[in-house]
C-alpha cells in the first residue's frame, strides 16, 4: 500500500490525471487507496452461437500487425467512453510475448489473429489460446458483412483447435453482441488524481479490452 501511494503521489505531481489498474484481488483493498471500479463484464460464447463460416478470411501472419492496428483504430474513431490511447505498441508487445512463448515450446510462428478481407469490408481479431477458450483480445470490422465473416472465422478457430468457448470483454464493436456477465477477475479500477478533469464514476462504462489488461 505504501509503495502504491508513493507511486500515485509521484505521478500526481507530474500532472497525471488518473491511475488505472486491473485487480485480481479483493477490490476493497484498492478502494481504500482511492480507486473505484469501472464496468467489468465479459462474454463467453460457444461455437453454436456464432455464424457458420463464410466469406474470405485467413490467419494473421508476420507483417499484418500494422493493418490490424489500423482496423482497430478506425473502429475506435469517435469513441467517447473512457479508454486508453493506442499507437499499435500494445499489439506488438503482446505479439512479441506470444512469439517468445512459441519459440520456447518449439512450435514456430504462433496462431495469434484472424483477418477477414473482401469487397464487403475488412475485419480483424487478435486472439490467444486458453486451456479451453479462444480469448479475443481485440476485434473490429468495417461493415456488417465483415463482422459476420470475422465471427464465422472465430467459430472455425474454436472448432479447429477443439476449444469450447470464445471469451472477450464487451468493448468497442464487440459491445452488445452477446449476453454479458460480471467479471470476477481483472476488474478495471480507476483513481482520479486531478479533480479538475472529468473521469467516469463508479461502475461507469469504459472502452477497455483484454488487450489493455495485458
């Protein structure tokens, strides 16, 4: 607690507006340090709830990072909810981690994303594999047809890798697609540091994805 208070005070003096963290322990601990909980929900979807694959899609490859970052950024353009500004480094950082793990296991280039491309629009999703899930770290699309193609590609990924469920946070264009439940871990929490800056209150919606948590 003393270490966290010291870090918060240092950044308050530097002019920071807020402190953000994702809690895997009792949220009351951080509430006593000035944090409050933001919207913390997730979705878990089985293959039967996703559309049958159709359209043109493929696994993401080395060199697709910039294109995927562009698709994600375009989907967030004009977003008014609280979120983190990205310049693509978050995706590259997580991808480096996935590749290092793959090299350590001797499996070569990991499967880390899906791209839907065609005349009907573009879509992209960054993924990682859990024990029985495909975790969608971020996803976006430019049209309804691109969304259907992307969701079908994720269904194909579930079935092909023998995973049971698709898991994601209801952020960005993923919001409202499937039934949401309260999240019991990685709970987003915010501590205002500058009273003159408007920030979301307790339980307010936030534009945070699994990629931000990482």
